[in-house]
C-alpha cells in the first residue's frame, strides 16, 4: 500500500495504542504471577508505546487523519488463550515474552513494509525511524527471553532440556 502521510500516521497511532493496551494487560498478568521483573519490563513497554503514540499524535496535530477500519495489524492472541478468549492469566513469563516478541516483530515488519511501499519521502523517513524503534523492542525482549527459564512442557519433548 502506497501510504500517504495522513494514512501512515493514523495507522501508526492505532498500532502504538494497541501495543500500549496489550502491554498493560501483560504487565498486570505478570504482576498476578508475582513476576515483578517481567512486569516492570512490560510497564516500560507500556510507557514507550504511550510516548511514541503521543509524539505521533503531536506530529499529526495539523493533519486531518482518515478514519481507519480494521486492518492487518493487530496483536495476535497467545496460543494458550485460544480464539478470541480474553488473555489467559496463567500465561507464564516465558510465553508472555515470546508472545510480545512475535507482536513486536510484526510491528517492525509493518513499519518496514509501509516505508518500502510508500512513495512519500516523509512516510519513508518516519517508517524507518519507527521500524528501528521496534527493532530495539524486539532486542530488549530477546534479552529477557534469554534470561527466562523455559517452562516444562510435558506434552512436548524439548530437546534442549533432556527428560
Ligand atoms: Zn514496540
């Protein structure tokens, strides 16, 4: 899609708003598990998404933004939640992080793709900047994943754990 600047800004605002909401849920979930460290990570992510959202809204202050309908980007529900059910509050830190990473990757790919397909130089510039930001989020989550114990999954043999 060859985004115009208003279209791109409208989508970016929606994307960041959704990320903030999902991270808020994930943070609450980790708090319920008394995993304060991962909860704090997700609270940081809420803050980054909100700051980003606010700065895009500011950037768009003099732009008439189009209404956007449902689109290809929205956070996928974690596999254990199943369908359109609400978040499963039993999700563990490892799966929560993996889930967040997958959605961050999709955000990064979304921005990168939008920048590549747009012919508007300002869209290209902003999209590259936003994609770089998402890449940092992916890396932050991967750092945490590397330090987080993978839960035992008796139904699936894990070659890295031995049985
Ligand atoms: Zn992000």
